[in-house]
C-alpha cells in the first residue's frame, strides 16, 4: 500500500514539474529571451514545436543567470539597517 501511495505522489510531483515548470515557465521565459535576442526571428511557427526542449533549456539558463546576478549583487553591497 505504501508503494502505491509513494508511486502516486511521485507521479504527481513529476507531472507538476514537467508540465508547470518546464513546459510553461521555462518555455515561455526561453521563448521571450530568444525572441528578444533574435529580434523576433526565432522561434516562430513550427520551430517552436520542434525545439521545445532547447527553448526551455534557454529559459533555465536565463533563470540561473538572473538568480546568480541577484545573489552576487546582494553580496557586494549588503543592506545597512538603520536600527
């Protein structure tokens, strides 16, 4: 019984990660980034469907760069509290 519940929870977590995060958030972030970098030439039409993993990976790389930039910026000038 525990195995059945564990497999069900694992399937739900996998679905949420794959669909919500990879296919929605990272895909759209990568698509917007590539459209801005290529001035609207890539990805268009069928290339969006064909290269979804490549576009989502670009979104992941952009997200990592953003988080790294925020972490570096926050450590360069630590906040000074007035109290």
